[in-house]
């Protein structure tokens, strides 16, 4: 039987036992009728989904503030919409099995949050509301006040969460600072959106080159591109590690990789193995800067097997954090 790889604390990296088999038949809790939206309109909207602010009223418990993610399936024709729903249910079942402090928990699903007739009955995901929003926005708002330890702690959180999902044989596929959310009191980084963007990307037409990129190219490994039209590699653990290097670059420098370049320019640079120009990282010493640069360089190795595992990246971050 062919082995299947599925899509989709704080100061020291966690050594986790590998558990390759998830119960993919278990359905998440149905919260339909228990969640009330704050407004008719979403709080945030991405390329393929809307995020609603809501209140969850569990029986005999205090209400909780939640986020409800509604995939925009109404923009597709019936046959495509059915495919999206089928894949979405699969990814949701996987998400429901993941339990870790650095992974956004799935509280359940609802089917009454879409806008319009075609959106009613669409399976939508309910998770805790993260008051600080995504990491990209957090770095913009709080960047001037983040210390070296703050930044390294965020990197450690991300490495811990990614190591956990890898131990469950889950590939994130779209690791960016926009898909990492920040909880407050205390500040903790949590992974989100593993596998979900891929549900939509597989059903959209490709660009001028074949690609397995589900999000922004500036975070992705070069082997996920294929300019000659051949089939590129599927996202895997090593491509996640490459993206982790890009995320660490953003967290420690305050700049997104290839800042100021268009997506096309970024893809051309990645395929020619041109990494972002070295810049100063927010570290207290030259030794610390060199340490961060070394970690990122290892994650960005051109030959995938030469990249470290997520656990090894976590160990290197922990060493810098302890200095």
C-alpha cells in the first residue's frame, strides 16, 4: 500500500513521538445554531474565504468569542463547488485531530454562516478568536517594541507547532506570516490554515508556469515551481522547512522576503537561487545576527535533503534564545 502524506512549551523545542495515523473518519462537533455572528459582514476577507467575528453559546457555559471561516464556494459552478466541499471536509477532519499549544484548535463547524442562497449549508470552521490577528500585521503594529527574546520566542512557537504537525504526518503547504495567528495574554504564535488554501488552489487555473504554490511565492521552495511545464514536486516536509526559513527572516528582520518585488520577480529570483539580500536582524549582538543568518541559510538550502528537520531548527533557535 502506498504511504500517504496528509496536507495541511515555549522556550525549548519539543521532542514528539511520531504518530503517522490520524482518525480521518471522525467528524468535528456540529455547532450549527450555537454560534451568532456579530455583524452581517465579515471582519476580514482573504483570497478564498471570509472571517466572521462571532459568539459561541455552548450549553450551560459562558459564551466564547470565536472566528468563523467561510470558504467562498458560491463563486464556483455546481460541479466544482461539490469538489471543494468534499476536499474541505477531508481537511477539516484532519484539523480536528490536531491538538497543540502552537496550533489553532478547531472548535467545530457550522453550516449557517454563508452569505446568499448558494452559501447556505456550506461547511464553515469555528476556532477561537485571536485578538492580535495574524503575525504579519502584528509585526507591523508591534515591531518597534519587540525585543530579541520576543522575536526568538515567536520563532520557537512556530517551530514547535510545525514539528508537531509533521510528527502527525501533516504537511502545512502554505506557511507564511499571514497564516500564523497571535494570541494575547500571553503572546503565543499558533499555526493555522494548513491544507485549506490548497483546497481552492487545486481548482483554479494555473498561471504562466506550472506551480504547486498555494500562497505567495516569496515564502515557497524553488522545487515547487516548474517553468518548463513539467509537474513540480508536491509540498512536503522539506518545503515546509524552506518556508519556515522565510518566516524566520520576516520575524527577525521585520521585512518580508524579497520586499518591494512583484510575485513574478520573486519567482524568477527563487528559480535562479537568488535569496533575499542580507540585512540586519534585530539581535543584540553580531554573534546573534550570524546565528539567525545561519539558520535561515540552512532552511534555504537548494537541495531539499540538505535542509534541517524542524526539530533541528527548533534546537538552534533555543540555543540563540538561551544566550
